[in-house]
């Protein structure tokens, strides 16, 4: 009897094992599931009109439209389009000789992208001027771009004069910048991002959906420059995306945005490197958090759950943006305020060091008999220091996306600025050029308010 029972049990185990193996083989042989969403009406490939997408996705479309009017500021940023030159007048000095010293407004919401790029005082619309504004400046401003890149290729798109290309652009940032019209999957649409990832041996088509909820933001929220006479949009990622690797790239490439007047320093202007900043080992990135988790949190409309496309600072809706993971949003807000206050104060101190270096370099460069080799060394330090400061300043989180990284970069920038100042003083053999805190705020009349900092 025991023998029969044993045989029965063994037989049962064998049959179950064979059945399990068969199920596993069947599952493995099936194609990977594709995440798709049913649409009410077909959407043309690269359709630039977001309202057409909105027929099938009214919640996403209605929240995206809110970015046109969500002009609310936080303590250190926001989306009202305020002037950085008025809020922090030091930046008029830091960007002297460059259009950013004339007009530098904070970004507004996505639906304002086209209006704002056409209204900026940085445009040069003189067709005969070799420094005229290229079509490249539209690269992150319109949902017309994917179709235009597909038709023209990025080289011809970029080389087209800004006003000429503008005749074919009528839509602000929208659905086509981030989504495939057939599957709604998140995709890379900017050829410059595709090229930058490929240069690193990375294929975005292999990324997970959660990874794409960050990578798709890198279509625009990155450091970049315009290469060559054709002003070809290029991300300086060939060596990597850390600040050290980007600086090394620019040094090898020899690219210069402008020459600082008086000091003759070949300068670099950082753009908005949120992607590089966040992915540089930040706490949230290492925990698997994506940009969209905080800036486009899931919300509900009745029974419908969707990602809000009213993209703005999470500080404006902490319960939705932070409360998904954190039990106390009050504690989160206090921590954010502490971090941003520390980074902001450190940033201003770094600006003071840079202005001291600029003053010393300008004076030494204008004098007779200054050591040219020492001046060149001082300029190299000034160039690097100001780009590192700007890498933090132009990034739109006042350091919160990666606090330790921000403070480390600013500390190094201030150190390099002081070294530049000392070399300039040594070059001119003038100890008075070592004076610190030479910045004087602009005078304010009794009827004016002092600029916020």
C-alpha cells in the first residue's frame, strides 16, 4: 500500500512539473505585451494639433491647457515669467556682452513656449547678420517639430533662418513632442537626444516605461549648444552627462558662446540641465522616481485615473506630487525650503566671487605689462567657474533635484573664481585686485522695491 501511495505521489509531482514547464514555455514564447490605449478617433502620425489628441484624451488635454495660465511662483522659481535680471541684478554683470544680459525671463508653462520664444529680446532678426537667430531656437518650443524634423532633417531645420522656419510653426509644445500617435507610448522625438544617447551606446527603445517618464523630458530639459555654421543642435554628452564630463567635452571641442568684454574670456552659457542634474545619482533618481512622478502626478476624475499634464512645480500641489510616497507633506515642504535656501545663498556667494574675478581680470587685461600666460590661465579658470555656477543657476530646481551635487558644484565654482582672481592680480602685479565683495547692488529709489534674491 505504501508503495502505491509513493508511486502516486511521485507521478503527481512529475505531471505537475511537466504541466508547469509547459505553461512557462508557453508564456515565454508569447510576444511582449504592448501598452496601448484605445482612441475614439484616429490620430495622424506626428499630429501637431494637440486638440486632436484631446478628443480621445480629454483629461490630459484639459490639464495641458492649464499650463497657459498656471503663472504661479514659488519662493525661488515658478512660472510667471519674472525677470532674472531684476530678481538678481548680478546676472547683468555675469552675462555682460551676451543677449542674456538684456533679456532673461524665467520659463512659463508649456502652452506659452511659442509666444515666449518669439517675444524674447534675445532674438536677432537681421537676416544679413551672420549672428542672426537660427531655426534651432524653435527646437524645444513646438509640437510641429517632429513632422518638420522628419521632412527636413535636423541639419536643414537648424540652418533655416528663425523667421522663415517660424512661418511653418503654429503650435506650442504638445502631445506630439512626447507620444507616439498610434500607441501613445513615450518616445524620443528630438534627433539631438537620439544622437546623444547613441553616442553613449544607449538605445532609448530598450528603456522601460518608468525610465521613459524621465528620458522623454530630456527632449528639451538638457544642456545643449549650437554646433558649427549650421547651428546644429548638439548635446555635449559624448563623454558622459556629469558636469566634469561636459566641461571636458567643451574644452576639447573649443566651443565658445561669447567673449566676455574687457576680460576677453571665451565664455560658455549653460541652458537648463534638469536631466543631467537629476540623473547624477540624486536620491530620488536612485530610488527609481521619474520626473513625471512629481511634475505630472497621477490624479483622478471620477473613476478615471490619469497623469496630470498641468506641468509645474510639485510645491504647488504637494499632496498629489509628494504625498504618493511621503506621509508628511509639511515635513517635505520644510525640507525643500531649507535645501533651496542653502543653495540659493551659496549661489549668490559664488556670483560675488565671479564678479570679483571679472573685475580683476578686466583691470589686469586693460593694463600694460600684465603677464599674458597668467592672464590666459585666469581666463580658463573664469570660463570654467562661471559655467559651473550657471549649470546650477540655469537648472530649474534651485538645487533640489540633487542638493549635494548642487552645493559641490557651487563650491568648486567659487574656488575656481577665487583662483582666477588671484592669477589676474599676480599677472598685473597688483594686490588691490584681490579685494573681495566688490559687487554693489544697483541703487533703488524710494518708490521702487528692492529686487528679491
